[in-house]
């Protein structure tokens, strides 16, 4: 889908400067975004709820503040979309599910509150695989989202709306969530930058929980600068999240002009062989060679295998999800089935009609894993692999400063390619899930194009709280790719 030259196709960094220089107004930026939404949203289906009226009101407010010469955040007036599992007060938060299709959030997530303090313009709530379970954007109750680069292909999931909106110019940036790859895989499929921060660096308060020990909120944008700008605004300690961290990770340090000489980059043949497409391997290797040419030291390291990681993940995730999703029972939130004869039937019918197939599959699996007979055997195996992965990654970061892998084993695929084969779908996350299990920060960057004309993604993983180093290396890579 071709993009026009309107303001909505520029970066947030550029728009922020233009606003300050009075080369455009916040209202003009928003109007370009909503014009595009009106033109192409019926093809893309990135949004579940569009908040145009509130957005334009906020944009006018920002313009007034600018005209009065008030000091503003660089994010002021920038149109940003929010994945629909993050609460925005007074607006529906559906999680892409029938069971929450009428739920209006009574409060703001901490990330939303922080963006409100930065005078951001919210464009609306973005589509996702139901309850963030999925890798392709095909599992939403509100219909599938399409890849704006080629409408026959999936945008990736579960943050399908957040990536499609940015790639299509229907938002300048967005917030997604990542439990096993849901920011990085779709960012890779749509040629964008997406960061999954360190566990605890960004508050999860107001994010509807999927698997609390693996869930993260993170930024999605067109460039590294934009991603860093959005990350700076949302990170930091929050007393409303018991797992939030107060570690100062020097996020305001300059990320430009980084000298990569002597930086140790870990690579593992496990992620450049079986199961990963050759064109992905070739392109990611080209980037690694570029870093080596500039003085980086490339080291072979022992990363956890994708199989171990997926095995641990698909025990931990359904176990936690079955417990987190128990609250959706037709009493406290959202949808309730119309027909039932007693309380038990009300629960059964509500959950039976309210949840989609993939969500039911995981709830059943999780309930089984946590049930009395299986608890010690299956769950213990998951914990075993989890501990193994964490200690393996600790060792890896004694030997190197960052790790590079592909973000996903392939480029985007066509619709209905994997919906009948859940295990094949789960394999899409083979490069990303171990990072969530270890709680490490990782970014996906565009790195070339596949034969189908769709983008390839490269993943940079760092030690806990190394986001700024990741941004510095990413910036260098971006300059290389853009040939600046
Ligand atoms: N695709 C993965 C899954 O379906 C990851 C989901 C996510 O990160 N929210 O579990």
C-alpha cells in the first residue's frame, strides 16, 4: 500500500521539531492521521476503537500551549495508538475478545498516565490477537488485521494493530505488549522498530495480564530515535506495580556517534541454521559483518535452544494465563451469556461463548498443568527449563556485551497459513521467547527484504537494563541500513 507525503508519514522526532519551529500545528498532524484512517482503515483493521474527537481536542490544547510559549515534552502533540489490552480511562479495553467487548476502563494504565503528562494525542485502541495470544494477528474477535505492505500477508501478532497502524501512517507511534515476542515479531513483519524492555523497567499496571511473569509493555516506531523517545517517557519505577524496578539505567545518555570498536557481540549457530529461512540468515549475517568491519568482536555463545524455550514458555504461559483469565466470569467484567439456568451454567456459557478457540485451548492446558495430579511433574519441568535459560543467559553476558539473532524465523506469511496448526504458529516465536523468560531487553530492527517483498527483522538482546546500549548499537545499524 503506497503512502502519501503527509505529516503522518514523518517520524515523531521530525514532527516534534516542526511543531517547535511552528512549521506545522498539532491539529494538522492529527488531521493527516485521521484522514489516512478514514481512507484505509477498512482495508487494514488496525483499530478496535478510534478516539478522533478526543484526539483533536487534545491537539488543539497542545497548539494553544505552544502559542503561549509553554515548555513542552518532545512527545507533545504526537498521535500515538495504544494496544487494546492497555487501559485508557473512559474508553473500551476489549483485549480483542468478545468477553470484554463492552468493558470501559475506569482508570489509566501507568504508561497512559505518563504519556498524558507528556501531552500525547491518543488516536485510539489497537487490534490484537485475543488476550495477546497469537503470532499473526488472525485471532481477534474484531477481525484480522492486515499487513499494510501487502494486504495478502499477516502483520504479525499479537501486537498486530500497533504495528499495522504505524506502518500504514494511521498513528505516528504505538504501544504494544510482548509476552513471548508480540512486539518484536510483528515489528519485524512490518519493517518497524519494536522494543521489549527489561522486565520491571516499564510498569505493567493497567496492562490486562496474560502471563504476569512474562508480560512487558514497549514502544513501536519507525526509527530508533522515536522508539527511544517513547521508551524514555514510559519507563521508570511505579509503586502500583510490585515488580517495578527503580534501577537508574541512564536512559538520557546520547545514543548517537557510538563507537562499536571492541564491543563483544554474541551469536549462536542455533539461530542461523535449522528452522530459520536462508534469506533471513543471510541478511542478519550481513549486518553482523558490518559491525565486525567497524571493530566489533564476534563470539560464538551458547544460547538456550528455541525448543527448550518454547517448551518452558508453553508451560509457564498457559499456567499463568488460566489463573489470570479466571476473573472473566460474567459477574465482574464485560460480557455475560444470555441463557443459563443456574450460576454454574452462567459461568460455563459466558466463558464458552465469550472466549475464542486459542484462548480456550490455553486455559484448558493451563488448568490441566496446575491441576493436582500434574502440578509437580509438568510445572516443575517448565520451571527447570526456565531456570536453565536464566543461568545460561547469565553466562552468555559474562562472555559478550550484546547478542544478535534474527527476530523471527521467516518474513510475514499469508493468511490462514498456520491457523490450523497451533504448534507451527508457536514456532514463530522461537527467536524471542527465551528473552521474555530471562526478562532481558531486546529490540527488533528492519534488516533487508525477503523475496516476497516483505521485511526481515534482526534482534539485539542485552543484559538487564542495557536499553541505552541497545539503542546505540541500533542507531549505528539504522545508519548503515539507510546508508547515511
Ligand atoms: N506469539 C506468542 C504467543 O502466542 C507471544 C504472545 C505475546 O507475546 N503476547 O504466546
